[in-house]
C-alpha cells in the first residue's frame, strides 16, 4: 500500500477530513465508509459465477428487468444484477421437470442495489417470472430455453455487444455494493455531456486507457496509485466525439473497467 493511502487510513482513524486538490472537473467529498447497507442476514451469492447472459434489475430506478425477454441454450447461466432497491424474482411458470425457485426466501423477501443472483437453465421451454413488489406495474420477464438451432440471437453478451446506457442512466457508480465494477460500464452520451462518477465503496480510482485525439480527460487526480473512498465524486465534461476507455488501477486485473462513447 502506498504512503498516501496509509495517510488516508490514519486520517480516517483520527476523524480528520481529507481534502483533495482541485480537479479539471467537479469533485465532491463525501463520508468515507462501507458505501452500502449491510445485508449480512441475506444469502451469500458468489459474484464470481460466470454468466452467459447478464440482466439488469431496476436500472436507473426503472421498474423493469433489462432485458425482459431472452433466449438461451440448455446449460447456460443467466445473472441478474440489482441496480436499485427492493426487488426480487418470483417464478410464475416453468416447464415440467424444471426446478427454478427464483431468489431465495419467500415472495416477500426483497434485495437491494449490488445484489447478484444466478441460475443455470437446463430444461427446454419458457420460464416466466416477476418482481413481487412491482408485478402490478409490469415488472415481469421471460427466459426461453431453446436448442441451439432454434436460437436466432447471440446467447452471450460481451461489453461491446450490450446496449449502451444513456445519459439518463448517469451517474456512473464506482464499486456499488462492494462489487469491483463501474455501473453502468458502457455509456453513450452526446458531446458536451458532463459525466459524474460516484464512489460507492473504498479504494478505487480512474485511469484513462485510451481517448480520441484532442481529448484531455486525465481521470482521477495525482498518480495512478492514488485511490479514493466511498462518497468521493469525479466529474468530466466530454466534448470530443469518440471512444473513451478507462479502468481502476487496483482492480484492472479482475475486470473493473468501462467505456464511454461520445457522439
């Protein structure tokens, strides 16, 4: 750990406030801490389980599963990632012989931002599900398990194949729920948009990997070894059209990276 990070730890222990220097954007300090509510009484989910499809639950506060109708092959795994609070998955219909139970607990049990749930589908057919608190407003979804030759869409999404988020999905959260990720990690915005990054957990930063000619984004201030904690904010206005790629230095090896496309 760097001396700068050690100094931050000491300041936090003594109740002092760390004042960060000026940025070429907006920086807002915040309370340093865990960055989220404790869910110690909830079932533990392995965030490292590889998924063939990843769906967003309640992105930007929207009462929806995104995507809400997908097709996969037998043996493939689907992940749902919570982007807002108070949602769950209740199975309404499934093929005979299937054993999908939805999120753990009764239908009244809900989960919050940062939660991740996975299920591997084996039995052919259609699976219909809903969010119990929001079923009445249309928060429903469907998974169809079909043989390979009957599937017309690509079952596996990569970051380049995802539908990008928009300026309506901002700000970008850094380490939400303790996850080592930027959320959303793929955003498309018009030129001149100010993008805000909000730290939801500790020990993250932003290093710019690539950007268009003429762009001047430098990421978070100071060296690449300088990290920031929950409550920190970084803003930058993206004026030059093109593709911007960035990553968190401490967690690049585990995939904490993102892309901003400026039109």
